[in-house]
């Protein structure tokens, strides 16, 4: 089949890769000049399969209330005169019910675990390089209450077959010596370590895979904005795009919508409502000089909801979530909170270096589960809404979608559309 993929982020490019591998003729459309230039550009870099549980859980509403008015809050709700924002918020509260949280967690683990297996298979087949780090992920805790809860959750993870192990402060430092300063200040209470988790540069991966896909015959149409989807009675009739001042209508046998937070803006006018809303995330990237004591193992600071990932001679620090519509302005206080926490925990990292600041819009659903599968139109397929887990779930989502389009049942037990 001739297939048009809308969007060249990590999810769109992996979709194109697996569709081409299945023998389809694939064209990818993106408004940027290269792959991965928006949400995939500078994310937290973690492939965190063992901690794919959703934000929406029974403890979330109280935390959000406690964080109201704090500019540096891990999750910041900026009320807007936007019905979509309020509807998303109400749906989020529904997903915080215990039975919904349990269902969503099981679904998230299933697609994340499958996705990691697909990534590892792809890496073995192509030798793709993206500053990958297979040393695991260490979640550390600076509050005793959070650590005790994490120890109980680790037991549940082990019951599911994950290798989450509880670690003392000294054991955490043995895994990651850069945490020694936090231990010496009596900040470190303990941690949980999952050796099977990974990290890596999502941008490098996306652009490398795009090059491999192009060599396989995938056509990338850059600097081309998607203006509208053209519906027929039962199928999509085409898509209107614009390159420079010129507009044209493209047609194909099938279409894949992978435009992240912008997916609902195109889907809603044709009667395909998507429960996707942009959740702004922030990151800083610090250049590292030789010999500086910076983390080598990917870390998660649970108190502040911040992740630290080593990418060669750079340290990526990412975190916070902000519901503020499609606003992409960088909040200086929120970036400064990332800098302050990094200096507090790792004073020997990035000494004197000016951090590179970034923000991106994560396409989040209230349940934190992505929208993958066929829409109400027989030839329009969805692969969007991955929230903070786009990098974690990308390969599995792309492979599963290619199976669905090809009429095959995906190998993962997930509630596909």
C-alpha cells in the first residue's frame, strides 16, 4: 500500500520504519526541516519500562492541590479559558480512580515492555547508535515516606517479572558514585534500581532511523505543514499540505496521524475526537568537561520528578509538567528549578557551564495511554498521545501499528483502538 505518515517525531519515524519493513510505500510529512525537531528534540532520554505507571493515580489530586501556585511545582496547572483543558482535567480525575489506575498501569507496562524488546531487536539488526546507555535506571528518594512506599511498589514490580531492587544509600552510591554528595549531606534515603531499563538520545535515534528509513525507500517531505484532513464517507480522501506558499492535496491508500499534541487539531474537524492535550515539559542540557563528577547511570529524583541522563559529554536534566495549552514559551523559574536541583545534588557536574534550555509539548491523554489503531475512517490510523513515554513506547507502537495496517494481530496485549 501507499501510506502517508503525518509527523516525523520518534513515533512517526518508527511507524514509517516498520511500515517500510512490511513492504509498504511510505511518505512522511513534517513541517520541520529534519526528524525529531519538536517533542523528541531534548526529552529526558529515559526508556523507563519498569516505571511506566500513569500520572493519574489516587495520590495525584492531593499532590496537585498542594502544588497550586508554586511556579516550580512538578505539575503546574495554569487555568485557561479553554474547554479542552478543563475537559481533559475532569477526565484525568476519573482516571485517578483505583480500578482505572490498575487497568492503565497494566496496559502501560505491556506496551512499554514490548517496545523495549522491539528497540533491542532493531538495535541488533541495524547497529544504530544514539548514545545508548544500558546501565539501568536508578530511582532515588530524599524523603523517607516516599522511599518506604517505593520499596512496597518494587515488590509489586518484581511480582510482575521486573528486576526492581531496593537499594540502601550506600548501595545507591555504589551504583552511581555521583550520588555521594547527596549521601554525605544526609539527603539520600535509598533507591530502587532496575538494571534492565535503558536511556539514550531520542533525537539522535530519530534522525538516525530516518536516514536508515530513507535508504530503505521512505520519502521524507520536509518543511511541509499539514493543513487539513479531507474526509470521504467511509475513508479519508486525502490531506492538504503546504510547502512555502504552495498548497497541494496528497492521496494514499492509508494515513497515519502521528502529530503529537497537534493531532486533535486535525482530527476533531473530521469527527475524530482525541483525548490528547499538550503538557509542556522542560529540560536543560549541561556540557561536561573531562573528569567532572556527573552521573553515568540514568537517575530519577522522585521528590522533584526530575530525571538525569548522561549523553556522552552532556548531562540531560528534564522534568516538570505544565498544562498551559499550546504555549511554548520557556519559563525561566521552571528551568532554574532544574539547574538548582542539579547543583544541589551534583556540584561537580557542568561547573561554570551555561545550560541549554528547552521546552516541548508532550501529547498526553488523561489515562497516559496512547491512541494506537484504526479511527472511524477505514484508512486513517492513529499513533499519538504517548505523553512522557513517547521514547519508551515508540518502537513497540510503530511495530504494532504496522501489524494492524497489514491486517495482523499485534504481538502485544494492548487495548488498541
